[in-house]
C-alpha cells in the first residue's frame, strides 16, 4: 500500500473502463495473467462472470458520471488506466450527441482523475487510450486509393462523430500530458505540480477481428461478422463492396500491442499516437478465404451507401513504422496466418459446443 501526500493509504490498481467490450475481454485476461496490480473494472452493463473472476472488483458505472467514478476509486491508487469505453462509429451516427457525451466527456473525466491521482501521489498515472482509423478522413475514394499508407498526422479530417471524438481526445491526452493548467497558480510558483502527472499513450486501432466475440456498432464490423456468420452456418449480406479495403488485425495482436506500448519506456516514445495494423485485405479477399475454410458459406455483397461512404473515407493502409521503431511493434500474422493459426481453430471450437 502506498501513502498519498494527504496521508491516505490506498490499494494500487489498474482501472479499466468499458471492460465488458471486445477489447476488455482480451485485455483483462492478459493483465490478470501478468498479475502485477489489482484490476478494477467498470462497464455500463454487467460484466460476465468469467471476466469478473479475473478482476479484483467490477462495478456498474457510467464514464460520464464523475461522482460515481470518484466514489468507486476512493479506495485505490490508480497507477494505470485503460479507457476502453466508447460508442463506435455506426452507432455514433445514430445518436451523435450521445456519442460525444460518452466519447469526449467520459474521456475528460478519466484524464482529470488521472491528473488528480498523479498529483496526489507525485507520480505519473499512465492512461492508455485506444483511438481508431476513424480519426482519418479522405474526401474521395480516388484520393484514398492514390495515397496508400498514411502516417499518424496526415489526412486527419474525420467524417464521423466517432472519428472527430477520437481525434479530439488524442489532442486532449496530449494537453493533459504536456500543458495541463499551464497558467494556474500551482504551475507558475516554484515546482510545477501538474507537469507530467498524466502519461498519455494512444494506439490507433484498425478494424479488429476476434474469434471469441462479435463487435457491435462499428463500421469495420463487416469482416468479423462475415467470418462468424460462416462459422455459424448463417447467410451474410456484406454492407460494403467487394473491393473495399481497410486495415485490420486480430484481437490478440491488438491486446499485445497495447500492452507493449503501455510497458515501453517513456524515453523511447517520440509520439503520443501510434498507428498499428497487420493486414489490409479487400472485403472480397476475406470472403474468398472464408469460403476455403467454410465451403458452404453464403456471402453476398449488398452495399449500404452510407456505411460504405464511411469506410471509403478510411485509409487502405497504415504506416506503422514509428510504432516499430519506438517500441517494437510487429504484426504476428498475415491474413492467411490469422485464419489458419488463430481465427478458424478458435471459432470452430467456440461454436462446436452450441451448434
Ligand atoms: N472498429 C471501429 C468502428 O468501426 C473503427 O475503429 O467504429
């Protein structure tokens, strides 16, 4: 137990928001295997039993409810935060103001908690934040295909509320890390108590594919939906064209990369935001591969113009070279290896008991 500047003793912990979501599932399993800190997890909905068993405490809480967060964190010294709670891109277009509330105001709450705890204990609180390829935005499909691989600070003109929220939160994270309360009294007199209290690190995820869970509310969902539908023996109407291409990676790769960034030495990090991705297949290429493993798969392409436009505004390829140079990011799989070594065996195992 550590003592704060106010003399309180609290339990050191890692705090996870949005714990019941797709990324939460994998992250909690990995963190609990590491076993370094107590895991305190929250979600809006009940977190399932198997996840609960891997956490010290789970709470029902809304990231927008600052009082509730303060109450539940009162017993802990939060050392690290994985802020996963978010409304994804498709769902956000149906209720943009709600998405803004959750995605932005929720993040401000988390950053403030980190800053307060960092000041209280005199050491930085690590905030690991998943951003998204939705932070990018191309004006036309021609521009997208001509540009090819994009680095972190190019073409950031998102066309979705989710993308705007993520991009803005990346900037907020940078602000809390480097400039928070820069003109406040406690900043100008002697030692700056606010500087360095938040250690903000951000990965821009591509579309994620998990063998265990199916995403909801995203626009990159066509790939995981297609694979899971085939494994369940269900028809799938793909909502984008066959030639649609965006970057993806498997869930275990995303979790490993996130933990790798979290563990990196501060001195090695030259950026706040890092692209990560493993492969960039077209929707048609994924469908072909799905059919080689599930020959009965019934996949048709019936593009939804509006969701198609969102995916067309996202890049085809990500330049991940800075993540590679700074903290050693390396994809585990090609698309073919991901199917052979991870997706197909795990999905078949998952559905064999219920089909
Ligand atoms: N998976 C996200 C979405 O589709 C994009 O990162 O909203």
